[in-house]
């Protein structure tokens, strides 16, 4: 049996689109991964905390391959060349990231799309440009 340090969070959600619920989540401290959460009705949560076993809820599991591993993060400025007046929505960053996504490093692609992370756009020719985009890269390694 492996023992890890972690955190338990209990939160209440309110919604105008349905009933209020309780969300219980578990986070692994080493990987900084929330790998399990369960959403319960208020009634089922009250049954669970008063000792009833086997209460039903909607369980979500993710990132189990990262649990117990050490999270590493670095920030890099990625040079992204593109054609046209501006970088189009849905632009494929894959070719620009290929040299960076090695040895288990993964780019935060959502951060790449955030124009607040973009540096100065440099014109190479009339219809060709490049931009440096500051982004985070993450990986999970054995401790």
C-alpha cells in the first residue's frame, strides 16, 4: 500500500439550472493533481456525513497516471511564425511546439491562445509575421 500526502475539499454549488449539490474532491500533493471528485445531492451528502455507507453520487476520475509523481513547470517564449494579417483563431501551434514538447514536457495550449501572453509581433515580410508567446510547460516525473 502506498501512502501519499493529499488534500480533501468539500464545496457546495448553487445553480439556477438545477438542484444544489456538494462536490468532494481529492488532490495529490506531490503531483498537484485533483484526480477524483464526486458530486452528491444535499440529501445524499447529509446521509454520508452522518454515517450511511454506499451513498450514490457522480464520480469523476482523471490523471491517475500522474498521481504520486512530482510536478515540474517551466516558462518559455515560443517563436510562432504565421502567414496573413493576424494569427487566426484555432491556429495549430503543434509545429511551433514540436521542439519544446520533448522528455515529457507538455505545453499549456490554452495559455498559448491567450493574447495577453503574446510578445511583440515581428513582420518578416508584407504577409508573413512571427510572435513570441510566453507559455508554461508541465511534466510529471518519478520523485
